[in-house]
C-alpha cells in the first residue's frame, strides 16, 4: 500500500531504535539487580516494566506498519487495538505506582510513566478511527504516538539509571568499603 510505503524509512529507524533500547534496558536492569540495594518487584512493575512495554509497543507498531497490507483497514484495526490496550495499561501502571510504597512518585514520574503514555496510546487509538477517512493525518498521528512512546522510553530508562547510580545507597564506591 503506497501510503504506508512512504513511511517505511521512518519505521525502520523507529523500530530498530526501540529494539536496541529494549536490549539496553535489559542490560541496565540486570546490572541494577546486582547492586546491594536493588529495586523491589513492586517498584519494578510500576516503573521499569512500563518502559519495556512502551518500547516493545513501538517495535511492534513498526513491524505492523511494515507488513504489506492490502488496505489500511486491517493495519488500523491492529494499531487501534494496540492503542486501546495501551490506555488500559496506563491505568494499570497508575494503580501500581500508587500501590507500591518504596518510592514516592513525583510529578515527573506521573508525567512520563502515566500521562504521556496514555496520551500516546489515545492518539494511536484515535488514529485508527480516522484512518479510513483521513489516512495521511492518521499516519502522522501513529508516527507521533510512536515517537512519544520512544522518547518516553528513553527518558524513563535514563531516569532509572541515574536514580540508581546517583541516588540509591550501595553504589560502586560504597560496596568496595
């Protein structure tokens, strides 16, 4: 389909970036788990797991939009289901953030772990409804959602690393004593 063909390079770049970041995130989580003061499972489910989910969504979205579909409808149904699932998942993340008690989330945490992903998934779902009648605009919406989730994942991965390296006790200097 020509409308999706024009986006091929974009999704190659975005999808490969998401895939690389997923691998990097697994390395970081493994290294953090080796530290004397590792995050609890509740904090991991509330803050680390969503980062992987959002990056994996970008990778899946890039894959879905690289499939040689016969028409826009099937692709729109898939990305619409992804958007609706993401909206539900943002609610689950909010619930998990409230339920854990090891770390008190600040505004930035709510913004990057709940609000921005919710908005990105809502754009994705909305773009699915607009795909048939407003194809170019819908594809820009899908691209915007993918970029928001990608950059959100980058922010959250970096935030987790800096928190554990600079804020948590038991870092490299302290463990050698």
